C-alpha cells in the first residue's frame, strides 16, 4: 500500500517497499531520492541472439558470411535490428554492407558511443540506412577500457569524419586512420578527460579553484580567428584585473 501525499501524489511507505526491479514505488519526485532508473537494459551477453536473424535479410547474410565475427543480435524498439560485431573486423564488415548490391547501406546516419559504466566495455554504434532497399541496421562494437581503439570508417562514409571526432572527444575512443582526429566540442587543450564517460565527475576532474585559474589564464587569441585579430578596430575586449571590492575598467570605459 502506498500513502497518499498532499496533492494526490503517491509515495512509498516509510519502510521503503521496493517495486519492480528493486526500484521503490515512485511518486512524481522520488527519482530525486532514488536516483535515475536505467532507460535501456544492459546489452546481451557475447554470443546472444535475441530475435530471429532471418527476420532481417542483412542480419541473416552477416551471420552466414562472417560467422563468429557476428557476436550478438537483438531486436530493439519493436523493429530496430541491432548487431554486435568483432571490432577488429568493423571496416571489412561495414564495407561489405555498403558495397554488396543486396544490401547497399549507402547512408551512415550516425556514429556515436555508449558507456554503461561499472567497468563494462564502451561501445561504438553505427546507425545505417539503405536508400536502395529501404532498410535500417544498427551495428555495434564493444571495446574494452584497456583498448579504446577501432578503425575509422571515414574512407567509407565521409560524413563519419566529424561524428568520429565527437566520439573521440566525449568518450576517448581512438579511430585509427582518421584524417584529422582531434576534439570537436571541447576546447582543443581540454585536459580533464572525456565528459560522457560514466566515471567523469559531474564538476570535472579539476577543483573549482583550478578550473577558475585556468579560465582566467587563457589566451584571448585562442577564441578568435587570426584575420579577426588582424582587422583594425576588431581587437577583443580585455578587462583589467581588479582586486576584491573594487571596480575595474575595460575598453568600454568605467564598469
């Protein structure tokens, strides 16, 4: 039985009775106390096939043609076929999916990453679509935390260039063979790690004082193009350092 809180919302009893999957019977705001509930189940174990590969022509062909390199399969969200493959063969398998006339996945919709935390592998996820056969397929590769490296697919789909840079920036995955692998969202000299990893602290790895010190010591020029700095009258505004309780002057006059 749950108690009725003010406003008609239900809340767990004082004893903390748990609901499904060990999560207490939640009211509207109980997530604040109990923390987030996983929105997706953990990936299937290696070698697991949940769903029939024969339901999708490309999955069936992958299992027949690449054998043990296809390590798992699952149908997600009703009709989204997801295949796990050996990361050492990602370029070979994805190239085959692109070029084989029976499949022709000519559109790479997305390259992203997933970190489940708890020491589990980081996954690189490829979301593909065949405009020829009107089929979608999601391919995933598990990378151990000690070997976050996989071949780039920029040679197959040019659109993967910035997508792989984003995964490198936020998850720390190195894409070998990438033509220009560098950060794309965080500053190029960002030293606190990769913000979408589950072990990344909410406030970053440096103390607030160290983050402030680094921000104040940044070179203004790094935020401008050289041609902007060279243009007369386009110099960046700089504010003079001031002490506690005083007012400083910038280029715009009294502050």
